[in-house]
């Protein structure tokens, strides 16, 4: 019988790429991880690991075992969800992750509702970029998270996670209010000679903005990097550049900023570990987030450009 804890280490090696990274994720020493993976290889009876230069990679058998490990771990999550559903009342810690604009707009009302309806739940929120969510969920540092991608910069599905759609947002071009924009031309293309304010390299918002400029036929000149859209809009208002801002980040722009809607969309989803979708605490979070999102949409009297 294969040891599940060792399967988790093998799965994480496939995602993280190095034994040192796996050790950091589990608070083990690299030597301990290597010993556990060696024991798993003996249990399997076939080579699971191979050296490529100074790195350790997975053999075809190791890759196949990781796929089976994902199924096993999802089944264990499902079993845990079934047991939790058999208990009376909801209690314990629920760790929720979200990106900054969702923390500001969608999460507060959801937290209030969860606290009112399930007072025994201990809710903990972590703000992080969606690129960091899969690892945080796999490593059980989060239980539920809001993630997003963009229609022009989609993110491949993560095998260890399930996700369900929550919100589709319009993306706006933010410019200083004295910037001329011709309604008959592509607004992004019209900024080809402007300075840009973008998210930090490696974030999805940065990837989307660069991709939008490339689709408009130019490489942007990036002057500033900022990940909070309030800061982004303040820089735009100060004449420091133009930016792309999704709906959640653009509800209250400074008066010196104009917002032009674009045919670009940001897609927000609720993510959790595969198999955990029927866990009562996950279901409660999903319901609260859906209700807070519906209230947010109902409370808007028009787009930010209005």
C-alpha cells in the first residue's frame, strides 16, 4: 500500500520543481523529503525519480503516479466533506484567500454574513495574487480562494483544484481626464506613445496589460508598477501614465481620471481543493460570496464611466 503522505510529497515535487521547495512547503529538511521519496519509490517498485543535471525530475511512471495521487487526494477531500456534513453545526478555522480588489469590495459583506450565520467558524483572510493561490490551496494554507484570469490571458486549469464561476467584469482603460480619446479608434492603440502603470511582473494583471498592448500592435513603455488599483488610479490622476483597471478596481475613480470600457473581461472564480466542494464550510463560503457579489452588482447604478 502506498503511503498517502509520500504521495503528497511526490505531487508537490511535480508542481514545485525542487526538493528544497517541497521541504520549505512542508517544514521538512531536504534530506527528510529525499528519504520519504526514496521510500515511496521502493513501495512502488519502479523508478519514480530521475536526475537531470543537478535537479530531480519525475520519470514517466512518476508522472502517472502523480495523476493517480490527485485522484486519491480528491477522494480523501470528498470523504472529509461527507464526514463534516454528518456533524451538527459548523465550527473550526476556514482560511479564505482573495486578490486585493475583491478583499475591498466582495469579501467584507461575505464575512459579515458568515459570522452571523455560522458564529463558530473562525474566519481568516489572506490577500494574495491569484498566481499564488494553487500552491496555497494544495498546501492547505487556504481552504477557499477567489482567483481570476482574463479572456486574453487565460490560466490553464489546475488538476488539484475545482473552481466555479462567480463574476465577469469589464476592463477599463484609465487615462487622465484631459487625454483625448477618439471613439472611432481602439483606445489602447491610441495610447501607444503613452507611459503605462502596470502591476508587478509575474502578476496576472501585468500579463494581461502587456498582452492587450501587444494585441494593439505595440510594446508598452512601463513607468510605474503598482498592484493596488487605488494606487494605480492615483498615479493615472497625477498624469504618470495610463492603465487597465477591471470593474472591481474602478468603482470610485478620482475625478481627474477618465475610464473607457474595453472589450476585455476579467473572469473571477471560487476555487477550492478538488473533492472539497461539498464540505459544509466550503458551501457556506460559496453561498456567502455569491450573495455578496449579487448585492455588489445590484448596488451599482451604472458602470464606472457613467
